[in-house]
C-alpha cells in the first residue's frame, strides 16, 4: 500500500505543537522533511546565513513557538549564551552515524587505502577515539581544536587552515556548514558532519515529549473502530455454524489482546465491527508516533482477513467517536486494509503502515557491519537509507528499480553497486520474477539485514 502524506488544512495546521527550527538553510530543509512524519508538530523555520543572526532568530521563533530546536551543538550553545528564551531549547546531537558518513566520504575522496591526518572540530576527542577504535580504523590520525569552549565560525575556519597550511593535516571534518563552505573555497579537502534522518527523528521525539501541549494530550481519549473487510464472504468459507462461531471467537481474542496492549477497553458492536477506547499517549507510543499499526498484519497472517481501521481523537468521547467513524469511512473508501486517523481539528493522518515494525533493527554502531559495508563500497549514506527503509517496511527483497528508488540513484548505478555487494556477501539473488515479454527480473535480498 502506497504511503500518503498527512493532509491538513491551513486552519488545522495552526492546532499543532509549534516548534521553532534554527539552523543553516540546508539543515532546516532536512529537518522539515523529516518532520513530515510528526503530524503533532507545526514548524516555525528560521534559517540563518550568518551566525550572528542566530540569537535574533531564536528569540523570534520563541515568540511564535512552544519549543525551539537547534540544528546542532554550535547554534544551541550560541543561543544559550546570548539569548534568554522562555521556552524549552533542544538540539540535534552529533552521533556516530553522522561522523562515520562524513569520514567515509572524506576517505573515498582522498583514497580509501591511504593514511590521512584530519583536523576535527566540535566532536569530542574521546568520542572520536572510541568510534575509530570500534571500526578498527588505524589509517586516520586526528587533531582536535583545543581553543575556545564555544568557538565562532571564524575561529573554526582559522583553526583548520592553520593545521592544513602548516602541513599537519590533509583534510578537515567540521560540524558547521559555513566552515565546510569556507574550507572548500580555500581548496582544503573537508566534509560536513551532518546528522542523519534518524538522529533528527530522535531529537524530535525528545522535543515532543517535553512540551506542555503534549503532556496535556497524553490522557486524551482515543476511540478506534475495527472492521473486518468482506467479513460475510469470509464466514461462508466455513462448513458449519460451530466453525463460524469459533472463527468469530478467535478474531475477538486477537482484538482483545490488542486492546490489552493499549491498556484499553474493547466491545463488540455486532457483526464485523468492534470498538476500542484507549488514551492518546499510549496509542502514540504503540504506533511509533502514528506510523504503524501491526494489528492488520497479524489479522491477515492468522485468519487471512484484512482490516479497515478508523481512529478518532477528540476533546470529548462523543467527538472522538464521530471522528473514528469518519476515519473508518476513509479507510473503506481506500479499498480496505487501511488505517486512518481523524484528529480533533478534523485533519487527516494516514494511511498508517499495516505491518510490524522491524523487531531487530541493526544499530549503526555495529562496527563489524560498518567495516563490511565500507569494504564492499557501500557508503554510510546508502547503509542508513537501506536500514531505515527496512525498519519502516520490514522488506529485504527488492527488484533493481525498487532498490534504485530507495537509494535515490539510477538503475544503472544500482546494478553496478549490486555486483560489488554480492561479491562481498552483503546481498544475494533470492529469485526471479517472470514477465510476459522480456528477460526475467532478478530479485535481490539484503541478506546482511537478516543475519
């Protein structure tokens, strides 16, 4: 089932939790893209070119927003030092994934097998040493900025230039986009340590949990309507009334277990329809922030039936019930096997994924996996995209054009990468798909995500 972006009217958007986003234009754009999967947020973007503008933009954002999110440690500390905000301030931390990705790009640019000396800013020495040790990287010699506690962009540029021009380093890793641009103009090899989408997701989840609006909505009533698609047709497959009753009882038990997982209440409305009640905080946690509802997949695997699900939020139980009915109608109109949510402002979220979230997501801190991927020519960026897609969909088998879409590259480039990854044991051919005309299409399995 294809994903459909959350749709909101301008009036509905005003009802979300307002969050100021402070950072360079490129980072703000990336954060806003990730934020599309957080329907509770209404972004107030404030991009800067000059770091001197950060405090002014932060104060302006704080007047409009309930919370402010800085794109990284540098703008965060700049705001803390120079702006007295009356709202909560968060930032996206630098993590191993962003560091590995930047380092991988730098090594590929300079030559993956050569020994390089790198000047690094913002990232702590202990963290860098630990990360290099985890991937058994002995070809990188790091130098660190030991100057001001919160150095300016000019100070960071000067530090990297001194190191490079004195012959002490071959390249630079920086956490500041403006520094990376200045070094590139000066002809100094450098990479910008940017956070990954997953880093942004974690920061947004923490910010969401800290808001007063969020806390007030934790106990809000949620009403859900469960409808078994083509129920009568499925019932006719049973030979006797006893089998029919047993089938209905088994479905009721599965729904009852689901309601119990939500610490909720379930009641049968008759025929093919059930109603459950829970609270918004529990429902949001169980669905991963309104992203997935695994009940649909479980019902299909156990009984061979699909579900249409409507979820309603409201300021009262009656309003939530009305919105649940509207959401269920939308799921039916979509052809069934779907779940939609109608919020208290009547904005629509959905469809939610009807599959299980991946039970074991391989952490990107797995040094062995990162080393294998690097040796096979799989960049940290590609590794992150593949793991994020598998975590979201559970899918590990792809045709080449599907994989190209996930990676954001051409089919031709994907073919070339697949040959490398197959040679290194990361991917294998799982089968072929016959087509009416033309050559059969190979199906590739990301076997390294199943190990």
